[in-house]
C-alpha cells in the first residue's frame, strides 16, 4: 500500500495536516517576479570642493555633532525635542502601523482555522413527504483553509511589507536628523538675536553720549543745531530697531517651544540669561562621500522603498498563475444534544481547490507594467535623493569655508570701525573735524556690529546644515531615535 493510500485511511484532520505537509514541501518552488538587488551607488572617492584646513575626513562624532559646540543648554534642548516633538511621535505611529501591516502579510502564509456552532429549528411543508414535521438541528465544527503559496504571491507581499516597515524606521531617523538641525538652527537664531540686541544696546549707549556731547557743544556755541538734530536722528533710529529685534527673539523662542512639543512661552525662563553664540568647533568632521550612503536616512529610506516596489512586481506577476488552496471542515451534527458528540454524529469534508483567471482583458499584464513603471520611478527617486545629498554636502563645505573667511574679515572691519569712531570723537571734541565724521563712524559701527553677529550665527548655522546634509544626528548602533530618547510603549523594538 503506497503512502497516498495509507494517507486516505487517516482521519480527516490528520489527512488535512498530511496534505498540508506535502504542500509545504512544494513551497521551495520559485517566487515569480524579479529578485531584488540593491542599487550600486556611484559616489566619488572625495569631495569636489577644495579642502579646508578646518575640515577633516573623520566622522567619529558626527552622530552627536551638537556636543561639539560645548553648549549644555543646546544638548538639553536636543534631548527634549527627541522626547516631545509631535512630528517624531507621528513617525513612531507610522512605524507601528507598518509593523502591524507586516504582521498581517506574514499571517497570510499560515492556515486560517475557525470554529463555530449553530442551532436550527425548522418545520416542513404540509405538502411534502413528511408534512408538518418539526425538527431541531445542532451543529458544531472546526473550519480550516490555507492558500498554498506555490508561486510566491504571499512571500512577495511579505517582502514588500518588510521593506515598507524598514523604510518607516528610516523615516523616523530622517525626521530625527531634521528635527535636531531645526532645534540647533533655532537656538543659534536666538543667540544671534541676543547678540544683535547687545550690540544695539552698546551702540545706543554710545550714541546717547554723542548726543549729550553735541548738545553741550551747541550750548556753548561750538556746534550747530543741525549737529544735534543728526545725533538725535541716528539715536532714535537705533532705538526703533530694538522692538523689531525683541519681536523676532520672542518668535524664535516660541518656535523652539513648539519644536519641543510644548506651549509657546514655556522656555522664556531658559533664555532669560543671554549667552554668546556657540562657536563652530575645529576641526570639522565631514567624512567621505561613501559614508553618506550608509548614514543619510533619506537615502536608506529611498533604497527600502525601491526594495518594496520591486517585490510588488512579483505580487502582480503571481496573478498570471493558478492559485491553490486547501480547505476542510470537521464537526458534529445531530438533532439532539444527547448524542451530538457521538462518533456517529461526525461530519467532515476536505479537499484542494484551484482558481486560475484565464481571461481578464489584459488587466493583469497591465498591472505588472504599472508596477514595473513604479519600480523605475523608485529607482530614479533613489538616484535623485543621492545626488541631492551629495550636492547639499558640497554646497555646505564651500559655504562653511567661505563664511569663516567672511567672519574673519568682518572682525577686522569692526575693530577698525571702533578705532575710527574713537578717533573721530576725539577730533570732534577738539574741534578739528565736523560732526559728520562722527555720524559716519557711528552708522558704520551699527551696521557692522549687527552684520558680524549675524555672520557668526550664520557660520554656526551653516555648520549645522552641513552636519544635517551629512546625515549626522543618529547612530546606526544605537538604532536611531532610540539612542537619544526612551521610546514610547510598543516602540522598543524599532
């Protein structure tokens, strides 16, 4: 007696399991559709921009670049933003959604088993063989069904869902990188505005002294009323700029509060004490272009999206082939509860089924073509993301190098302007020059002091954007956002 004949002598549940085992052995067959191969990123060996002595190819500390500024408050704000930012929390929710979707796709690989029961009381017609008979039927049964993934439709669906889940995790890291850069830029804007306020206050104090001197000289006939009017004009003009700076400062502090997930104004005490603009560190670590592909979350996300889309070609292709499934039912049926579970009350059915769509108006092949086109779009998006990343870094390297040169020149210009003002003021007191020289020197200092403060802040901001372009702000070994903040319940395995 062969194995198939012996199998037929098995009980229905055992035969169903035996048949399932045989079908499992068939699952080693190929999954239709293309197998995914990661794209080979074409990146240069080094950055095109001229190397700056302040930049090195090392990238050891880039995942926590903000610590290089040596500013405790900035580090605190970065940490709090990772814990409270609403965009990051939304990204975590999308990861949970993708993980659940992956679980659904994996569940399709397994049989479905359900149970149920029924009670049915019925009466026959008076015009039948058993006229007016009344009977009650009791039934309980277990149902099982299983689609045999012979051509890999379900497996390709699992591949796509797994890649989508991984892409959602990279999206968390991308939002984290962007968030940290936004917090740092906002923080630097706050410190820049405070520096501009301090410079304006110093200039206003100097202008008040010049106005008092001019009024005293006018009182003694040594200056004209025009000199007094000009001194008043430049003082009042400087005072008029102060409310604008304070408004911008309050707006920046409120923006920081929202980034941290708090109500506007709750950080006012944190910034009540003015601190200098944190200076960019030296040397600046920029690594090499190959590091970019491994580190930038948006590139990694685009690659995972390409993998998911490639798997969907297989899902669509599987519809060209027949689908096989097994189904079976085992239960008990009786007209009395007393003998419902007797051996004679058993009822069962089982068997395979096949479904093959022979004509669909070419819809299946067009769906395959559509998935092919979407895969091509995903590949082009990956290449575009990579090129944009390289461009952002190259732009950042040039901008940071040139900004350092600009700040040094402005510092020399400001020093010369202050010396010019001292000389002009002393000569004016001695009556050797007219007041116009003093006014010109004061106007120059007002502009240059504000420009220098803005340039220093911009230098640090450019560096922050460069670190963002390099993908700094998360650690692959630390699993992204989890390296900086304790994840919410359910997010521990991200």
